[in-house]
């Protein structure tokens, strides 16, 4: 069973396509810092330097999605869902001038998914 840690909504995919047409290949980073750091930020690939404390959760609509390891500890039991909402954040994320912002929603993984990710011990044979 392959479990995706990050997926996206159709609205997010459409916005990614628009931004990719204007800026080229993209990447996401969610730091978990205060204020805007808790929302995903979209950058042209390579415009944000990831560090040794960043984890790549996967690829969402062709874009790598990174999260700080501290924040990952809080979210590792959930699947993140990249979405879009009206409003303007005050960050450097590429979508801000369009009057929208990316956000992450989440759902808790099932026990089967947690086992597949190695976050829950395998079922014992009874």
C-alpha cells in the first residue's frame, strides 16, 4: 500500500498550473513558525533553500513539498491536503498577489495507513 503524505485539491492544482506558467517549476515549504510560517509557502524551485532540518513529504501536482522536522512531528499522523482559500497572507509566497493563499487541511491516517508508513506496529497474528 502506497500512502501519500501530501495531496492537493483541484483548486490547488489549478493555481499551481497558473503559477507554474508564470514562474516555472515550483516548490512548497511549511515551516511551522509563527504567523505565516504555519501556512504552506510556494516558491520558484530553488528560491527557498531547504536545510538539514527540512523533510520532503512528497510531490504534490509535480511540486516537492517540504516541512520543517519540528512541525512534521505534529503532523506525521495525518495526510496533508493542499488547498486554496480567498485572502491575502503577508508572506513571500507566489500566490499572494492573486488575492488567494494556499493552506493545508488534514485528515488522520487510518491504522492501515499508519502501519504502511511504519508509524504503527504491525497487527499481531492472534
